[in-house]
């Protein structure tokens, strides 16, 4: 049994819902080193290590790759401040998901009861304006205004089709990476061209800086895609590099 200050690798793996092999891998790459290795070779972890592991697992759920997580943790001098920021994001996400759950429940109840549906109720929690401040700061108020106006002009089916196209493009990037294609290959650049066309819908003209900057955003902020989580580790970086090549060649 673990004492007050230290836990064995088996205890940590069981409590965190992971495996000893994963924890050893984290240690081997310098992401989560044990606080002590016993004479029998067993690894032990103290409270600081537990806090670091919690941060790693939280960031993994956001879709960050292990190298990206290492960079994030290395750049954080104040663990408590980082945890507070992450907690706020989780609480905001919980509220948003709660609104979506209630929205779907209302739609189900009214559909089954033959009641009239209300658009405001159906789409509560599906707020596409949640990143308004960030978009405005990065690319200007005009870029946000155009995108917002374009989105509101779409029918429900058109919105669904636009979102599905993004999913399909991301899946093609994931497959291309898995197949070992290079970011500057004809096939990958064709996929990147489809992504460029997809972006032109909401914003019109997509500049070189915008396109390359968005690629970096996919890596830095997993809220904008979660590509590593859905398509496999390294996909966000693969997309970023392909977008950079496309921007240099075509924009």
C-alpha cells in the first residue's frame, strides 16, 4: 500500500486508469520521471509527480501530442495557476455540454409529443461564437463579422454538410500521414487545397498569413480541431506543415 508521500507505479496506473507501460514510457521520454527508483527497479511517485500526471492526462484529453504536452509543462512556472486555468476551461465545457444535453432532451420530448420546436431551444449550447474574442484578436473584427454573417446565412443542412466536410478532410490528412506520404506530396497538397477551399466559405479571401497561422493554431490549441486525438498522434503537426507548404506555393 502507498504511504502518505509515495505511490508505486502499479498504484498510480490503477488509480489513473492507465498502464504501467505508459507510465514507464512517460518516464523514458522525460515527461514524467519517477521520484524514486527502488533497489528492485520499481518506480515510485510522490505528490508532485501525481499533480504532473494529472496535468498530462488532462492535456491528452484535449488532444495534445506528447511533445506538445512537454512544451506546455516546461513553459509553466506556476502549477497552481495552470490548474486554475484548466479548471475554468473544464467548467465552461461542462456548462456547454450540459446545455447541449438539455437541448437534445427538449427536442426529443417535443418531437415525441408532437409539440412545436423552437430554434432557440434546439441550438442552445451550440454557440459558434464562443471563439469570437480570439478570432477578432488574431485576424480582426472584419474576419469574424464575415464568418458570422456567412454562417447565419446557411440552412441547417448546409451547416451540417460544412461541418462534415471538415471531418472528412481531417480524416484524409490522418490517412495520408499513416500511409507515409510527405506534406509536400501531390496527394497531401490536394487535401490541403480542399481545406483552403473549405475555409474560403466563411471568410472569403484566405491570406498566406491566415492559412499558415491557422495551421499553427491547430497544434497550439486543440480546441480548434483535436486532430491528434481523433486521427492519431502527430496529425496536427502534419496538417500544419502541409498548410505551410501550400501557403508558400499558392498564397
